[in-house]
C-alpha cells in the first residue's frame, strides 16, 4: 500500500474519471498513459465503474483506484476488480477497515481537525480533502497541515489549471485530484485524442509547479 501511495505522490495528479460505459475504458487508459499520467480514480457513480477498473487494471501499467466508495461491500467490489486504492468522500471506519483487510490503500475524506484526528485513530495518515473549493480551499489545507505535521492531503473538488498551483505549492499536499483532463463529455464522445492532449497539458503544468 505504501508503494501505491508513493506512486500517486510521484505523479502529483489523480484524474477523477466518471465512466458511463466500460467500452470506453481502454480508450481512456490509452489517453492517460500516452499523456504521461498512468493514474486513474474511477468513481463508483455509475454501473460501469467496476468493469472499467478491471479493464484498466489488467493493463499492468497504471495505478488504478476506485472513487466515491461509500460502503465495505463497494470496497470488495473495487478490490475484486483490481483497484489498488479506494477513495471516499468522507470518513467511514467500515470502509477503512475493509480496505486494510483487502490490502488496498484507503484515502478517506477529511476536512476538519476532528475528522483528521479520527483518521489518525484508524491508522490513516493521508486523507482526501473534499470538496476542496467549498471547504476553504488551499488556505484551509494549509491551516489543517499546521497542527498535523505527519498528515498528507489529496485535495479534490473545484481544482483546475487556474488554481492547481495554490495546492501543489503546499508541502503537505501529496497529490491533487481533478477531472478537468478527463471530461465526461469527451469520454462519452470517444474523443480520446483530446483527453490525451488535456492530460499532457496537466502533466506539464504540474511539472512546472514542482519547479517553482
């Protein structure tokens, strides 16, 4: 699990993908890898999620996880499909414990000091900060990071090219989640060339921020 976390930190970006059809999974995976970002968080917001994870994970060249995981049974579904990490919008003990049982990394949501402390009690030291934009943004992440020196954050929600630097400049930010490089409409239209272009742009932007 530490290896998965390290790989997410290496890329600094986590594409949050909503799949309406598993038939598009190969195209999305090809576009992400070709764009220089072999990472995907496939959300459990659609019925195509598990099969899409299965297709992407089977490639062997991507870090594939499941997002919007709300229950322990969804953890099982994600793990069975090949997900190596599980992301939740909030903090659920049953989800975190099932992730530990299944050997997958848990990234639960936490946006308050109390939630971060609860996550620490569960053995979690990297949390999703969601929804970032409406929970105080980068300033809130900085404020939370101050008393929790050993906690890392993955802000997600309302983040794009214009404000990416605000988050990546924070030492406590492990990676940033976003969907701007994988728009649902482009995926549905099968425009994977555009997805690849947007992904490459995002990777280049994140690289520039790392040099600042």
